[in-house]
């Protein structure tokens, strides 16, 4: 009688299961977070929203919504690439979510730099000394960052933003 013994090495599978479980409780927020203030106490995220949506005196310059909506395919490809690297064992969930956050923050900052339409009003150009609609001091651009959140569900409101 011939005896056969099969041994399975499940180390890679076990690691993959942990990676997949970790993905269900992690997210990154990218943009202007509510804890950043200008020297005068004004909330930077509020100023960003005023610029993004506009007011009766400020035209809408959807730098954040426009970037996201215009780059959904690029963002999706980035997410696929990161998840693939995580599932292949070449990247941890922490590394992947940090890379995604860094990517989003970098691209969003560039959106502020390149946004030109509508231009500043002539009086604003005179006051600032240049025509760069979303840059005055640069603080709004420089404040854009990413925050990773681990082991918690995605918020229902803006409590983590």
C-alpha cells in the first residue's frame, strides 16, 4: 500500500486574510481638515468650501469637487494598483492607505496651483498683486493633507473631517 501525505503551507493565505480584514476598517480623508486655522482664527476648511462652492460675491471654483470628479478613473486605477500590491504581499494596508492619502493630497494641492478660471476680479488682483484665484498666502494649499483612520468605520457625518 502506498501512503500519500499532502502538506499545505497556509502562511500566505493567512496573511492575505488579515490584509482583507484590515481593509474593511480603514480609510483616509484627504483635503482641508477642520482643525486648521488662519492666524485670524478663520477655519481654513471653511474658506476652502467658500471657494469650492462660491458665494454671492465669490464665484465657484470647484478645485476639490472638480479634481475628484475629473479624476475618478485615475483614482480608481490608483486604488486598484494599491490593493493589488497589498494582496500580493508587497505592501501593508497601512502603507497602502498612506500612499493613497499622499497621492490625493499631492494632486489636490496641484489642483489649487493650476486653477485659473474664473480669474480674480481686477480689485482683488490689485490688492494681492497677482492673479491666482485660489492662492493668496498659500496657506490653504499648504494645509491640504491626509489623515489615515484605522480600526473604525467610515463616519456618517463630518466628525472625523
